[in-house]
C-alpha cells in the first residue's frame, strides 16, 4: 500500500445549501475534439502503455489519511 495523489481537473460549480458532492475515481482518456491542428498531434491526451494494470483500491477514513480540498467562496 502506497500513498497517492489523484489529480482532479479544475471546474466551477455552485452548490446550494443542502446539496452534496460525491467523488468517483476512475481512469479515462481526455478527448480534445474531432480535428487536429497539426498532422502528428494525437486527438486525445493518451497515456503510453503501462505496467500499472489491474484493480486498484482506494482506502479512506479510519486509519487512512484521506481528504478532498475544495475552496469555499461566500
């Protein structure tokens, strides 16, 4: 078991009083669009082949230091 940081892309969301936030962790390629400005440019932000395959478990709470940092603007 090793500590990891999971990067979340920035976004702007307004939550009203009583609403909640759920975080789902999964991998996915980011699609840039259907056209490429340069001939050798990939149409996705693709990852190279990796040996890091299989099931990955994310432990939270209890004896595991886990947190999500979000800014609060009032």
